[in-house]
């Protein structure tokens, strides 16, 4: 836990799930820069609707909780971190309104604070959805680390909201200032995207995939997932298959089509991923085929020993930081969720060394497929 000092007070903040061994903070210089700037604006009125987007762990929402902000987030984990940080700071649960990217935007936005996300597509979709609620007097300020703000970032603010400029850098962070255009001519929001997959990737060949903004590799099939699709296990019968970290859901959908008797659960912490997975599954498997769509912290709330097969392409980044915490938790959750004899199939870059981690957790690991970049690994839950 670390303390963030702001013009609105000092707050002890953590990420979610809280881990005292985690060296990463729940805020950075970009959050601090934005809050300092807001405090320095003369006659800034925070009594209207203050909307915060992209607030990664609730730092901005917690600092401004006295003004009843509305947080719009694509992340279940970010929302849970915000709730925990608000409670730790002594605020009531209703001191901030927490919305997802699937919820309706407030009709009027008087102050818009944008923490620039890693995904340019997510930023584009957020700005498009919020733009109709912005008026000529709306204060619009974005923030991010210098490495996160590019010409393409500024172009989105300019095209969707109005004239845009940036600040000087401080502690490798930068601010974005936009003056809302009272009579804008905006391009159409391109999200969600739907495209067809190529042939030669097993049961997913030729399928149409829907991607909402913010899903990993939303405009194309990522090469790791493609490699896993080419090497899915061939199974039949009433398996309970879990697509863990499902993204657009194409892996679980392919498993469903390959095994008509399987029950499929899609699990992810991303609101756009849940929307994408459900859209992809319904389009490809038909409305009558049943599946479970589970938004949450991995498989933390999953029934133990209930799954026969878990399929996983774990991320190794959280925002801009490279970390193996997410994959470790996914593997541990998968082991708990699997019945004895159940299997975890993982695809990953060779250099990540997942085979060592799986051997420690499962006591075994088998290489099922490999190419110069990726490996597909299989671990079986054994009796202890």
C-alpha cells in the first residue's frame, strides 16, 4: 500500500486484488499531474457532473470523491480497486457512481477527465460515446505518461471533441487540453468491429468474430490465439470447458463447435471482452446453444473441481508494466477449478517460461506444440 498526496487530501491506495508483495503503485505521475492542474484552475466548478474515464485503480475517483464523480471503466478489477480505495478513504459506497463501458453515459458532462488507455480503440470508443454529452462549457482534460500520448491520441481528441493541445511534460507525464466544439462534425464510431477469420485454424476457420473496443488485438486475430486454435485438444462428450481470459471468445467458441456436447464458460475481467465473447458465440454457435459468461476476477468465484478443460492465453502486461502476476493467478485459479484429471492448455511466448511455473503448480507439464515464437503447454491436475 502506498500513499498518494493530492490537493484533496492524502489517500492510501492499492491495486486489486491487494497483494502486499506487489511493487506496482495504484497511481502514477500522470494522475498526480492532473489533480494538481485541476486544483490550480480558478473558479473550477465541480458541482456539476464530473466524469472520469480510464481511472486504472480508482486514484482519480478517490481523490475527487467529495464531488460525486462518475467513473466509466472497462475493467472489473479497476472497479473493485476503486470500491476498496473509496472505503479505505472513509467514503460511502454511493460517493462515486461506477459505470462500465457497457452502461449509458450521463446525459450531461460538465468536467471530463480522461486517463489515456493503452488501447487507442478504447479511447476512440469512449470519446465517441461521451461526446454527445459534452457541451461548450465542459472542462476536458486528459492525462497520461509521455510514452502513452502520441499524435494519434491527440488526433482522436481533436476529431471527436474539438481543438486540442498538450502541456509541457512533468515527471514524464503530460496533460491534454481540449476545447469542445459547439458544432462538431464527427466521424461515425467504428466500434464494435466484426471480421471473418482465415482458413487453416481448426474449428474457428472462416468464423465471424465481434470485437468491442478495448479487447486485446481487437482489429485482428492475435498470433498467439491463432496458434492455440490450430492445436486445440480434440475432445468429445459433456466436458465443462472454460475459456479463461476469453477476450473476444473465439477460443471457447471454437471448442464449442468442435464438441457439441461441451458446456462452455467464458471468463474475463474486461467488460468489452464479455460483450465481445457473447456476440461472437451467439453469431457462430447460434442462439439456442447455451453458455455462461462470467465477469470477475479470473476464476476466483468458480466452483472448485467443476471444470474438465481450461483454455488460456494469459496476458503478460498490466497497462504498461510487464508482470507475471496475472498468469500465476490464472494458473492457480485453473488448478482449483479443474477436477482431478482435468487439463489446463496454455499458449504463450517461449521466453516466458510458463513450463516451469506449471510444473511447480501441477507437478507436470507437457509440450503439445511449438514454433519459433510460441508453445502450447498441457498440465493435468493430479491427486495429491
